[in-house]
C-alpha cells in the first residue's frame, strides 16, 4: 500500500482526475479519452486508480439486486393505501 | 427495463384515480423504491415509512402529474425527498439535496493506491465486505448519496438524475465523481488492510514451514 500526496502535482495525473468519472462512463470527448489512455499506459498509479474506481462501481452494482419487498411490508403498504383487495 | 414497466401502465387511468391500475404501479415500482429507501435512510423501519409515504404522495399527486418526467423518475424524486425528511428528523447534517457542498469545486482525490482488483471476487463480495460497503455508502453526505444511488445503482442517466433531484447536470456530474472517489478510497482502505493481513499470514506460514524443515534436518 502506498500513500500518495504527489499525484495532484503531476499535471497529467491532475487532468486525469478531473475527468475520471466521465472517462469511466465513456461520455468524455474522444480526444481527451486518448490523452488519458496514453497517460495511463505510462502511469501505474493512475491505472490503479482507474481500475479500482471501475471495480468499486461494479461491486456496488452486482451486490445491489432489486429486492423483493418483504411480504409483510408489502401487505402493510397495500393496507395503508386501502388497496388490500388487489393483493395477489 | 423501466420503459417496459411504464409502457404497460395507463397514465390516463392512473390520473383518473383507477385503484387497480395504481396497484399495478405499486407492484412494478415498489421493489426499486424500497431498495433506494433502504440505502438512503439505512434502517428497515424508516425505509418502510418512506415506501408508504412515496406511494401515498404519488396517489394524491397523479392527477397533476404532467408526464414531463418518466413515472420512475417522478417516483424517485418523491422517495428521495421523503428520505431526506426522515434524515432531517434524525437531525443529521447536510440535509438538503440542493444545499451546496462545502467545497463544490474541489474534487475528491484518491488517498491510497491499492490495486485490490486482483483479489478473488469471493473475498471482494464476502458478507463482511458487503457490510463494509453499506457502511461506506452510509457515510456519504445525503446529497452525494442520492446522486450515487440514482446514477450507479438505479441506472438513471445524468439528465434523469438532474431532473429527479432538481439539480443541474453539472452538479450531478460533480457530486457523482466525488461520491465514487470517496467510496473507492474507503474500499481501498478496507481491501488494503485485508491484503496486508493475508500477506502476513502467508509469510508466517512460509516461515513456520522453513523452521519446521530446519528443525527436522537438525534432529
């Protein structure tokens, strides 16, 4: 594990950080994407930041399935709205 | 998916107070609204209150629903506002979605470089790790949390999230970026510690084996 406090001082790392979220979403201009990609190829720290940020989003997505509303909660919801007759 | 949910509902019937149609709407959307509520307010009892209040307000508000937003975006908006009201009652700080961040212009920066991506998924998604992930989301300011949940968990676009939260698209992007980086930093700390512990354990095993071998040779 390596603490970093110099990342922002490096101009290219700073450029990457300010555009990182859009880069990951694929919504960044192509030209900027290419620059970031080029920088990542030569900067191990930034590659790790990008990979771990992607992984973080992925982990939250795969561990957040749409839950079935618990039966008792569902029943109380229908009752509260006076819609018990439509409970299946 | 949301388009399919919405296409099967009659907006006209809903606006006219058709109860059977409203029951259909609850069936289709209660799962996603419950998930959002659970993550926003962090306990099942409050989440259930938010779920009920959201659909009560939706039922009352439908005759005035103008259809400019999709039904799901509109329901998310009601649910986020209800969640914020619950949090406000608990007197937590930073309670308004449109409250400016203290450092709106500053970006969240990476605090640690930990390459945890190579860890086995079983460990990344262990029960303990998932509890930690939940705690990490809980630690976000509500105005960051709402943006993260709508964009990355509920899958809304930047435009839909801005619409649901009454924010500019730029504010959504800024807050999403900060929320993601904060979560990444917290997960890096957690997984970094796990990796360090595993490394020590492996080194200890190697050392023990070497000692046993030397002892065996000397006997």
